[in-house]
C-alpha cells in the first residue's frame, strides 16, 4: 500500500487531493512542522530533503510534487487525471505543473523561507515585501494563459487542477485577493465543490 507523508496546508495538498480523487488505498502520515518533524532522522531516512510531500511505493520513495502527480496519474490510468496517450497534451500538463513547482511555489516561499536565500534580515524582509506582487504576476499569467476552463486542461479534471488549487489556497496569506482573477476564482470554487477536495481539506485543517 502507498504511504503518503504530508504536512497541513503545504504543497503536499496537491498530491493528497489526487490520492483522494483516485480513491486508491493509502496510509497518510501527517508531519508537524511546528515541532520540525520534517527534520527528524526518521523522516530524513524517507526523504533526505527534509520536505513534504513524499510517497512511499513498493519500489521506493518518490519526492517532488510534479513527479508524484504524474506517477499517480500513470499508475491509476482509470482515474483519467492526465492525457497519457497524447505526448503534446501531456507536455502541456507538465508545463503547467513545472511552472507551479519552479515559479509559483518559489515566489510564495520567499515569504516564510527567505533564510534559504539570504542571512541578512533586511534582505529577507525585502524579499517578503515582494511576495504579493510576484504572486499577482504569476496569477495574471495563469488567468490569461494556463486555464482553459472549466478545468486547467479544458473539459477533463486533471492533476494540474489539484496543483493550481493548492497554489490558490496560499493567496490570502500572501495578501492577494483571489477575486481579482475571475477565472482562477471560479476554478477555486469548482474545486471546493469536489468531495475529494473537501475530504483532503479536512485532513489539512
Ligand atoms: N519542490 C518540492 C518542494 C517541497 C517543499 O518545499 N515542501 C515544503 C512545504 S510546501 C516543505 O516541506 N518545507 C519544509 C521545510 O522547508 O522545512 C515539491 O514540489 O514537492
């Protein structure tokens, strides 16, 4: 059985929603970041990066959200959560997910994790002040270019929707009103209506 390591309200929400949407059996293990459980020797043996998510499979551990998302979509093709038979469409899906991981997530991380990039407290505060504007820039692009509607890839729900939704849950904390992006806000509401999303959100409360 799959074992899934996560922490509340983190990027692990995306993979968690996909696990719930697929409906496959898995064991969820919730880490407590307040007590730094991601840095314990026990967890570092699972994921030496000290980050979540991590998915333990019968062949080993998978880390990195885009990798976990595609693994789940490929392992459970009956769930129809990625355009697996169409290389161009799958590349489009991966482009969206890569943007979430490499740009949107990183823009958000400058708010609380500035120490990764600078020791100077003034520099960290300066980076924090840019988070709202950077997230707005990202979401203006998403609104314009990455959301075909009603779902990210068009008519079919996919792994990209879980990832986009996860990023939108961070907007209020970054001081950004989601309603300034009409289509993203509509997508967020659609996602909230899905039972799998509701179940996962309850686990992350
Ligand atoms: N590139 C990784 C990022 C993973 C990551 O940074 N996770 C954060 C939570 S959103 C984390 O575990 N942070 C713990 C820490 O920095 O101590 C992914 O997309 O999965």
